[in-house]
C-alpha cells in the first residue's frame, strides 16, 4: 500500500533575519567619502540605547549635551553613534541592528553639511523664492536641500521646514541633483531665535516709538500704509510659529520704517491688534517690539 508523501517539518520559529547587503554597501560607500552613518529602524528612527546606555547611564558620547565618553560598541545615542569606521559597521554589535534596519541615516553636521528639510509643496515653493539653489534630493513628501557648511539644527523654523545639521540625523535618499552651494545667510537666519524678553517696566505705545527721528525717506504716506498692511496680513495669515512670525514681522517693519519717525501709535496698535488676534498677549507684543528695536539698535 502506497503511503502519502511526507510533509516537510514546520519550524517552531521564523528564520533569523538576514543582513541587507544593499544597506551595508550603501553605508560603506558613504563612509568612504567621509559621511558618518548609522542604521535606522522601522519608523526611520535610530535604535534605542542598550541596557548599559539607558538613560545615558554611561555618560553619553563625546560632543553630546551629556558629557563624558561612551565605549559601548553598539549603535547607541542616535546621531552620536554615526561613524565613518568600516570596521564598526560590520562589527557583531552593529550587524544585529543592520538586520532590522530599513534604511541608512547620516549625521549631516559631522560631514560639514546642512539639510533644509522641506516637508510639503508649500515649503518647496517658499524655498525656491527665498533660498539659493543647491543640491536637491526628493523625499517621500517633499525635498531635502543640501548646503555645504554646518550649523545648529532647529525644527519648525517655519511651516514645513526643519534644519538638520549638527546633533541631528537625516535619512540617506541618494546623491540628488544639482551643484551643492555654500550655506547661505538666509538659512542661518532661520535658526536665530528672538532674544529673551527685556524685563523692564511696561511701556505705552508712545514709549515704544521714542528715538529714530531721522529724515523720512518715504515720499508718500501710501508707502508706509502699504508696508503696515502687508505686515498685518503676514501676521493674520500665519498658521504656526505665531510668536516667531510676530517678532520677525515687527523686525521687518522697524528695519524699514523705524529710523525716520513716520510710525505712529495708530500703526503700532494695528500690528499689536493683529498679533493679539492670533493669541499673543499684550506683554508678548510689547516684548517682541522692544526686542526688535534692540536688535536694530533703535
């Protein structure tokens, strides 16, 4: 009597994941050009710290906010784990991470680069008019604009725009197209935060207008009216980073109209009213105006 063919035995566990040769090859190629790299797991984020490094018990890695060396051989501490050493990339401790990795990350600041991360079409449109052209890399939802030069990393410098450079990581998405330009002042200016509020006695609007009584260069009142109206509209239409937008708008108005004495209490009140309609308090408005005047030396 013929017996049915024997079925293959089902394993009790799934086979161990295999290190992706493509990711490792990409990582090794980048280190050859001096790019510090690290594996990124699902969610495109770095791997968590090992037990010894949990809560920075090890003291952190060099150049981190938490001082002290870290001799952990695993890819701990996010961006600070990025390396240019091929031997580290293929070590047993890193191999375990590469088996679970979904992409390669890199530390832009460690390579002397800055990535302007444009997250949507509106951000790209803004960049094309506000920033000099440079190397561009398409992303899932937008683009990375890469400049030669490192700076401080800051998120949400304006709607849909992050800056990734020192103490940050970015996802490697290819070489991109275009010639890489030097880091421009326009990008550096995005990271400049408003100075802390000056702790002075409250001022009236008239007090905020003292000084700057030079000869007025504006030939008609219409020029000033147009500038104040544009500033009101800029504040009214902002959807995020309201405090920063108010300060920058005040700075722009004062840089053009603050030295000739043509601004009146009525003009300032219009700007303050627009800012308060977006949730700014009267005190924040006064502080932002005072800080803008201080920044301009008025």
